[in-house]
C-alpha cells in the first residue's frame, strides 16, 4: 500500500474514533503537530457511533461513519484469531476496521491511519504481539500510527518521510491511566466516557444469546440480532424461539419489533409480558410460549387466559405457568 504525498503541504489522516479518552487524545497529539485529523467510526448491530459523534463535536473534528455490519457478522461466524472472553473477535475486528480506514485514506489522498491504542494497556488485545497481528493483517503496517505509544513501536513511513514528527509522539505503556488523565487536562478534554467501545459482544448475557443464534445458523439475521437486546430468551427447538418481555419498556420494544410472521402473545387477566414466538412454530410451540409467559406474569398460581395473535387470526387459551425445570431447560439467557 502507498499513501499519496500531502496535497498543498497539509498532512491528513484518519483517526479511528471510539469516543473514549484514548482515541480523543490520539487525535489531539496529532493535531498539535498541525496535522489535519478526520475521525472515522464504525457502526453495526453490536455498537454505534454516538460516543464518536460526541467526541468529534467536542474536538471540532470532521467525522466519517461507516457501516461495519457485513464485516462484523462475517467475523462472528468465522474469526481467524478466535474470540475474546465472550463472542468478541476483537483482534480481527480491529484489523478489519484499520483495513477499511486505510482503503478510505488511500482513496481520499490521506497520508496515514491512527488509533488510540496504548501498548500493554489491555493484556490480550494490546500487547505487542496483538498490535503486530493487527498491523500486518490490515495491510497498512507502514501507515498505521499509534500516537500514544509510537516511540515504543517501530517507525512508520509517515515518520520516516517527515510528515509526522516522531519526537512529538508519546511512549505510554501499561495499564495506568494517570498519563492519560494528565494529557486530558492539558488538552482540555472533558466529559469523556469511561469506556467508549460499548460492544455488546463483550457482554456475557448478549454473547450467550448471540452464540445461540450462531449455533443455529442465524448470524446474518440482523433483525434477530436486534431482538437479542430485549426480554428473556428461550429456545424451543432448532428453528423456534420465544422471547418474553421483562418490563414495560421491553414489552413495547418487542411488540414494535415483532414481524408479521411472528406470533404475539399477551396475558389478559393479570399484568404480564409480551411474548414473541419466531420461526416455523406449531400449536404446541404456541401453547408452551403461553405457559412461559404466564410463568413470568404477576399470577403466582392458577391458570391465566392468554391471547395469541398470528397471521392466521387470534385465539385465546387458558394455561398455568411453566414449572422451573422447563424454564431452566429452555432458557438461553
């Protein structure tokens, strides 16, 4: 890969912007050299760009937001370097983001891509080996600058060409955040989130639900992924799922997200959840879903009337709640 010479003498680059403190500081360190910094962020069903938008606004940076859905779904299905603690393919995800940012930098006539990574701040994803894997895998090793730890890492092409002054880059190392807090005060960076990544794939409950989708060949179903954020999830068989709302907010979301082909159930005699049944369900599945719904209603014993709405019409059944052993056997998370 080869970046173009700076047009008009102005060095320009993309900084991957999560919106957290480190990515904000990386932009500040580069901008202090007179570099024209543009923030770039990515969105998917697992993370958004709200924190990046806030950071760009506060720092006065232009921001580019790219849809990362196709890339991240492919990586969740087949991560070349495996997963982190949960279903998070962090190394491959970051590699792909830098690759996409690098391609855009080439197209736009920019001179580099930068990140806010700090050497050894995260023992698994920011050790030297992981940083090298990401740099090599992206195809932009020579054009990838990590301003906060650059003096501890190999010199990059923008530094060798004098576009970036290596002596004004930093040598942060390790998990202590004190140097970053001091830099934030120096640059007037305030009101930043503790952790801006916000990837749902690092959350244990969401990851368990996503793993269930993955195991049943539904990784590419973006709508099903959106449904993972709400309710309690139960797997009846390889094709049929039941989602039971936990509170009024959940109920409202599930009712809005239910598709015409889904079954929608609710309790009539007592306050209870909205229940969504997805997949090629049959009457037995609907009956079991109604029992799961009653189990999570305000009725502690006895039968409850449940309304069942499907594309074929509406009916009502009277059922008691599922016993604990059934709930525990079917629960995904």
